[in-house]
């Protein structure tokens, strides 16, 4: 409890693997350390956190290189405390304990203690990669596709179902439902849905709200129905501002090649443009309705109360 009796709210940043969590955190850390750019929340303290991880991901971010896919072992959560103009402090955490992840919650119905505790209370920032939405497909659409492409039957043998094949929105609704009920958590909280890689999604000329309704209708309707009492907002976020160069640590070994040589993905040219931006924090873009800024702390400020 805060001194005036208000409940202190913490914020957890969550999302499936590849949803843009690490990139968001790196951009946020860059932004809060940048005095030349105005923002709603500023840095308060780092708590008992190890700074080396944040320093590492921000270095990668500044070079306009993708974050490494490998998880840092031994790390349980990354936390930072931010404060608003009135001095109210909020703790932002990205739970990331080894072996406890959002994929396991859905695929194995397993929830580790560290992750469970951090999702039990507080508000949620949910990241969804706008460039990687795995959409549901209708059997009739697939059949029509086959007719037009003339593909033959060996492509259509039934496959065993696995939870990993479930559409993105099914996994996310399940995640939100799980943390809205005992024994995991409680209902009536706030969630900011962040459509990441917005630079890739905005070509369709949809607002973030409409994007959610069109591409993830189940998630949009779940939130709208108020079933678990979520109050929600939808943002588009480009934490990189465009496509970064691939990270060599993520490259797959080319079979039969010398161990030192790895397959390199093709560069898009976006990264060169982004490295030219005077103040790196200005690469960041946040879209809400028809408004745009580079203040990633604005959704966090909304989640603070
Ligand atoms: N184009 C673009 N790609 C992004 C952006 N943010 C993240 N990505 C990409 O999305 C992928 C997953 O990001 P990452 O932060 O590693 O996701 P995590 O697994 O949730 O930590 C990487 O290939 C990123 O480069 C963005 O703002 N723009
Ligand atoms: Mg990551």
C-alpha cells in the first residue's frame, strides 16, 4: 500500500516467444536514459537488479541488430522502477525465468512459481508481433486454395494436432483467462495490448484497434465482452523503427560447413537508415488511434493506476 492508502500497482510485460519483449525492453531502457526526449515517466531506480543484462540488450539495440534468441540463464526477471511527474513510482518487470515461459503455460499447462507470482497481481502489458500473427484458417479456404493451385493429396494428409499449432489469439486469450482466476490471479485488471513491429503492420493502413479486431478477433471480442473484467487499450509499437540487421547468434549452422561459418540472412537496408537517426531513441514509434509519439512510457503510465 502507498502512504495515502492507494494500492501500488506493478506492471508485467508478457508475450509469446518472438513477440518483441526483449526489443521493447531495450528500447525502453534507451528511452528512459535519454534526457533529450520528453516522456511521461522517468527513471526512478533499478532495485536489486543486475544492470549488465539491460546494458547488453541496449548495446545490441543501438547497433540496429536483432536481439539474440538465446535466454540468459540464471536470470529470473528484469525489473526497473519508473516514476511520474508527481513522484508516484511503478515497478515494471519482465518475468523471464529459465524453464518458465508463456509457451509452457499453453502447451504443457505448466506455470512456474516465479512467473506465476509476477502474473498474480498488477497490470499487464501484452505484446503481440504484428508481423507474425498465426491466423486461423478455415477448412473451406484451404480446400479452395488447393483447387486453384491444383495441389495434390499428399499435401493434405491429416497431421497430429499439437498445442503449438494453435492460432496466436487462442494462446493469448488462454493466457489472459488463466491469470484472471484462482489459483493464479484475479479479475478486474488493466491490459495494454501492444502490436509490435508496427512498421511492418502499418502498410495495411489500419489503426491498432482495427488491426486487433481484424487480425485477432477472438482476442478483441474477449476483451470487449468484459468477461474477466479487463480494461484494455491497444497500441501499435515500433521499438526498432524498422527492420534491424540479423543477429549472427541466431543464425543456423549450415550443414557441413566449417563451424565458424554461419548462414547469414539478407539485410533489408532499414538498419542503415536507422543508425543515421541523430538521437537513437527517436527511432522508436508509438501509435495510438491516429496519434503518434515515441513515448513508450505512455502506456506504462496508463497501466500505473
Ligand atoms: N520490424 C520490426 N521488427 C521487430 C520490432 N520489434 C521486434 N522485432 C523483431 O521481432 C523478433 C522478436 O523480437 P524479440 O524482442 O527477440 O522477441 P521476444 O522473444 O519476445 O523477446 C525479432 O526478429 C525482432 O527483430 C520492430 O519494432 N520492428
Ligand atoms: Mg527475448
